C-alpha cells in the first residue's frame, strides 16, 4: 500500500511538473491546440522513462541476488571439493598404513627382524 501511495505521489508531482511546463509554453505563445496534441506524447515518454528506470532498478536487484547466489554456490563447491580431497588423503594414508603393516608382516619383514635387530 505504501509503495502504491509513493507511486501516486510521484505521478502527481510529475503531472504538476508537466502542467507547469505546459503553462510556461502557453505563456511563451505556443497555441493551446498544439500543446494539447503534444501532451499524450509527453506522457508516453514519461511512462517509458519510468519503465526504463524500473527495469534498471530491477536489473540491479537481480544482479545483486545473482551475485549472492553465485558466491554461495562457489563456497559450497569449494567446501565439497575440500571434503573430497580430505577423503582422498585419508584413503591414501590408510592404504599406506595397510601396505606398511603388510610389509612388516610379510617374509621380508620377518627376515629383517631376524637379521637386523632394532
């Protein structure tokens, strides 16, 4: 409701400006019939400018939302990649541990223990 009232107030101010411009042109000698013919074009141009401003504002809001969303997605992707690297690192360490244990339990490990006391 407040936004609609602000829009109406702005249009009223714009209409007052338009009326002031028309009155000034009339006082300068422009015939009223000519001014009357131009009023719809002026209003249409004003509405087009208003739409352009609204679209620009909308684009700004969309870009901000898009930027926040992309930032969130990139952070999430980084976290996911970090988790994947941690899992791979853990698997590598586990595999190394298994190989070390297998090497110590195998025949070469037994020979080393026999011939090379700690």
